[in-house]
């Protein structure tokens, strides 16, 4: 009887920690392909926790102005975005808007270069 109670408590703790870890997963973009595009092109962002559970939007920023990119495909390990047609040439940081809290955004360690 005592062993079954201990096993039950350990199982409950394991399930609870798994749920907690799932809620704290942070989207991360590791690569951009291609890294140099023209306005209106589609770019693939690859990384972790990029599906609709975690990411509600992608923003490209030059540090002064932000431009919302349209998501064309979204999965756990990748997102395809369409670079806004209005973007002028330059180098833009990729920012992920979190689904859990739409007021929070995380700038990623990757850049997209827009050429003429």
C-alpha cells in the first residue's frame, strides 16, 4: 500500500513538471532561408516551438519601424512568412510575437536582408 502511494505521488509530480515545461517553452528561430530576399518573397524560419500553440505573429524590424509579416505556413519546427511588399532594402531582425501573451515579443538571433 505504501509503495503504491509513493509511486502515485512520483507519477503526479512527473506529469505536473511535464505540463509546466510545456507551458514555459519559448519559441526560438535558428535559421532563415534564404537570408537575402526581395520584398514580397517568402522566407522560411526554422527552429523550435514555432507552431500556433506558441507563436501568434512574426514582425520584421529595423530598430526604428516594425513590419508585420504574413504567415503562410506554420509548423512546430518552421514558419514560412511573406516579406511585406512595402519593405525597403535593408537588414531586418526577426521578432516572434507570443501566443500566450500577445503583448510579449522576443527578438531572435537571426536577420533577413531585403535587396532591391
